[in-house]
């Protein structure tokens, strides 16, 4: 796997430090919420980020799972967002935090936000680990951002290419000849 990584963009130590910082920001936002928080991770890319993040949050929460897909197989350009697994948790009148791995073109997050707004949550915020500043829509501003990154194809820490590299502990730039 290591030979497939052109360079480490964000080392694991910096990721862990930033996850703790994000957890403190999220705690400040939700600490007075008596009913707790419903976290809706966008699977499967956010699963490692989610696991690390929720272990740092010191309050009650529930996790509502939903799965969407834009990148199928070896695709590096997202297609139409498809809802693979519907959210089964009732979020009406509840505070909801969507957790995603990366904000790229914004297609997935816009679809999720629209879908969840229809369920009338008390509040709906978004946390992303990575945001590609050159590609992210200016009108889609996450409430919590781990890192702003350049427009490169990244893998590791949950991010994949063709289902591989999610277990790489750093965020690395995939060698272009592997996906071009």
C-alpha cells in the first residue's frame, strides 16, 4: 500500500490532534442540549473519522446510519448521489450533526442536507474532515472543518479508491498513474 502513496498530505498525529480540536468545538456547540445529539455519518468514508470523533465527545448521542454512494468502483469523478440505506432514526425536533469524510463538489452533502431537512430537525449542522477549497461550492459551508486541502486525490483514514486504502492511517495523495 505504501508504494501507492505519492506523498503524505496529513500525518496521523496531526489528524488525531485536529479530531480532538473538532470535538471541543462540537462540545461547545451542543453541551447544553438536554436531549443529546443525533450524529448521522455518511458511510462508508466517514467511519474511521466518526469512531475517533465520538470517543472524544463527552455527552449523550445517538448514531443514525444512512449510506449514500457517488463513486462506484474505480471512479474518481462522482456520479449521481444514490441513497443506498435510508436513515431509520427519527430526527424530528432533534439536533442533528452530519459527519462526512470530504467536501469536494458538494453533491453528496447537498443531497443529504436536503433529505434530512424534510424530516424537520431542530437544527442541522455539518462536520467534514476535509474540504477541497477549490471545488467546494461557496454556498455550502460546513459548520466544522478538519482541514482545507488542495484539489488532489486523497486516500487513507477512511477515504478510498475502488474500496482500498481506507485503513491507511495517514491521509495521502494517491499516485496518479493508479487512477488516471
